[in-house]
């Protein structure tokens, strides 16, 4: 298939090609992205990076701009507010900032956060917005650029410490026609600053919509960022995310991505090492069921010596669900003394579920420690018997073991209400599954 | 209390017969030791009684308090009062000892007509049981058996037994992997727990455990059968003469053939 045919085929290309936002703001970014899009094909399964992913939930849907979608009004937003972020909450509905639902009190000296549009002229925004994106031949980050209209901005000045986690809450409502949301998050943490972000995507109904969140994160020398990403989109939604972080000397970036929702999700987290002595994490937990497809393609790019990285990606698959994992670890020639850990563990609860996993290590340095592993398994009958012999029913034993399997990945989420919420979500998933009796 | 009637059992779906006609009667208040070389079917016997799904009873019957338990799931057998201390206790990361034990205690209590305990009452209850096996209270909040040494795992099994108060305890090689001090602690724990109302089956390779826990009966298994039954002195005789000595003897299930 020719490039032009591919481009024509995608409704999204047409959508992105039309200038929808009348604002002057970011016209250049939109134009630049549109121009790049005209040279970029929509992915298909003959491309290695997409060979396992069924994109029909995208290609078979007529998405329209939000303005034409007939979106329903939002209700019950406060259910999703976390108490720790009272005063530090940015709320978006269908990708658009909502001042009346947000809560932006002072958060400590040198901590600036709010609606990205309001900071259009901020020199930090001018310097970094859209500049940190680095996804080759990627239509989805280009769609986000071509349709860029709103987002969240967080800037920590040198030595600034955010006193509370900042919640970036995305709510998506039902609508008459499927719409596309393209939220953007720009985070710049200057030297020795400290920040916790809770990014939460919630589908309020059960309709089809597509969200293409992009986040650009810059972690400067000695700064620390703890980034929790919770995806609980509607069961018919499409979620394609592009979170990229750059880590400078002595900095730390720890991301925990929890994938629960969406009919189709494709998450491509990337961390790029920009100097020595860094420490970063890209952990993930995926709990899927029914016809869900959850795809994680990650890149951890070690470019300098003395880095430490950690990726524990745990997946539970039930029903006809399909999980895909490709974890790329690059260790460049001069990146000696790297200590990198990667593990992908998959728990298959049904006969119909499917898991594709591909750890991918490309190491060009000769003095590094890289451990990696991938396993796909069922619950261990010996463990089930052990718990049963202690009086638990078979269902309860399986529920407890599934819960225990998932728990390890959320232990490091330190925000109390979010940790509790995640435990509830894991419990709800395991309980729903033990009732189905589909288990092996 | 427990009666095995000519039990034949095989690995489910594989047709490999492991128990080849085991008959055994255990009354309350008794301690029985089952000895025998590797592969003689001792551990299988324990698993079959506790309902391991890997084994299928193809012939014979197992009665517990007069009723057949062959159709009962392992949890239902636990509710009835059967407890298996595992030869290789399973690690369950993410589930703390307290969580497992409270869940177990309360489900078993409910089905045996005992009072369920709330978390505070339960906490008091298990702490007194800890002393019995000289276990550090820290173990309560650790994940079940995760990162425990071999000896700690075995102690934890006896601790669970102390908490759950079974009427029949099957101890599958609880002595293996224990050093002398741990062996003494575990044995004293078992002795303290044993009353005239319950029964214990000790499965072991070695006579040394029986220096601490004195059995009423010793059975020797070979090739899926009980080939000799005697009193505690039989264990000493075996220790001295080895299992080959039995080749010159021909008794099946305690009866001279």
C-alpha cells in the first residue's frame, strides 16, 4: 500500500488536516505537525512495531472534532478528586481545561502550575513545548500536535518542592458522536526540585472516544519526579499515550502506569538519560478482560554512564483480552556501569486470553549489569492448593493470588488515597473475575 | 477418626499408580508415624487425605469421623478439621501471615461452630500462639513464607496449625531441613498442641523426630503399601537395620501374609 493510500484511509488524518482551533495560540505547532503528518503513514500490522496490535477500534470509527460530537455535560466529577490535591488539581473534560472544577491554591515557593493556555507566553513554555517530543514516524503524537488546543503546565523553579501532589484529572463524557481529545502535559522541574504528579484518565460513561495524551517532562539536575499515571477510560475508548521524560545528572524520575480501561490502549513511555548518575523507573500494571487490548511499547535509553533503571511490568489477562509488551532497553557505547532491571510477568487467567511479550535489549557498552526476563503463566496449582488447605474456597484462593500478583507494582505509589484506590481497583478486578468462573 | 479402606490412588490423568491399597485406622488421641524410603508414597498419602487435586482415588474409601471425604474439596476438608503441614510450604508474596490466618481461622471457625474473631481479638489470639513456636511477631506482617528460611517455613506451618486447631494434623516431613534447636522447638510445639481429642500423623524419613514426639504406632511404607506396623520400637529397629531389612519380612498393611 502506498503512503498516500495509507494517509487517505485515515479519518484522523483528515481531521487533523483541518485547522479547527481559531486561536492564534500554537498555530505554528499545529501547522508544523500537519505538515509532518502529510508525510507520515498511519501504522498497520506489517510494521514491526505494530504487528500484534489490532487497530480496528480506531480505523473503523468515524471520529469527529469535539465541537461536532454533541458531548454530554459532565457530572459527578468530584468523585474523582483526591483529597491530597485539594488546592493542586487541574481538571479537563474531554481534553478541555475546566477552571470551575480545578483547584489551584499556592503550592509552595517556586511552584507554578495551571492551564497551559494561560502560560502561552511563559519563557519555559516557549522553550520546551513540543520540543521534547521525539517519536519517529509517529502519527499519534503528530495528531496531538495538529489538534493542540489545551493542556496542563507545571514548572518548578530551582529548589522548589511541591507541598502536595498535583492531580491532572481528565474526565471524558459520553457523546452523540465519537470525538478525539488531545491533551498535553508539560512538566519542567528545575535543579533540585521535587514533584509528585497524579495523572488520571477517567471515562464517565461507556461510549467510544479517543484520547491521545502527550506528556513532555524535563527533569533537571538533582530534581525528583514521581509520576503516577492511571488509565481508567471507558470500556469502548481508545487511549494512545506518548509520555516522554528527559533525566539530567543526579535526577530521578519514577513513573507508575496503571492500565485498567479502554477497548484499545497503546502506551509508549520513554525515558532518555541526558547525563550521569540518574535513577529512573517505568513500572506498569495492566488488568484487562473482555475484548480489551492493552499495548505497552517502552524505551529506556541509557546514554551516559552510572545510570540505574527499573521496569517491572505486570499484566493480568482474562476473557478474550490481549496484552502486548515490547520493552526496549538501549545502552549506548559510553554508558558504562549501567544497572538496568526489566521484568515482564504475565498472568493468564483464561484459555482465550493472549499475551505477546518482547523484551528487547540493545547493549553497546561492555561493563553493564542488565537483567531482564519475561514470563507467561497461570496461577500455580500448588499455591491454590496451599490456600485451599488452609480453608479458603478455590475462588477465594485464586482471588487472593491474583491480588497478590498485582500488588507488587502498586506498593511504590506513596500517595495514600491513590494507593487505596488502586487496591480497590485490583480487588474489584479480581472479584469480578472469580465470579465469572472462567478461570483455569 | 480417620479410616483409610484399601485406598488406591494415581496421578490424575497420567495413570501412574502411587498408592496400591493402603488401609489405616487412626483414633483420636493417637500419634502415628509413617516412615519409609523415598518414593514409597508417604507424601502422596498425606496429599490424598487432604484432597490435593493432582491425585485421584481410584479404589477404596477415606472416612473422616465416619463419613467419606472423597468428594470434598481441600477447603471443605480443612473446615472438617484436617490440616496438612507441607513438606515444601508455598510462598505467597503479597499476602501477610495475619491476613491468611484470619481468613482461614474465621472460615474454619464458621463451619465448625466456633466464634469468629474480629481483627483485635484475633491479634491477641495469635500472639499467644507465636510463643509456642518461638516465632518473632515480625513474621505476622510478612508475606506468607516469602523469603523465609527452610526452618522458618516449617515453624510457620506449625504456627498455622496452632492457630487453626485441627482435629487431624498431617505433618509431612516437618523435621526435614530443621537444625537441632529448631527441631526441639517444633517438636515441643506439636507435643503441647496434642490432646486426647485430636490425632497426629507424622511423615518422616528419620527416627530422630521420634525422640521428641513419641508415636503410638509406627507404619512403614514401601511401594505404595504399608508393609509393617509396630510400636515406637519399630522406628529404632529401622534406624539400626535400614529399610532393606524389611525385604525379608512380608507383611501387608500390618497383616502377615
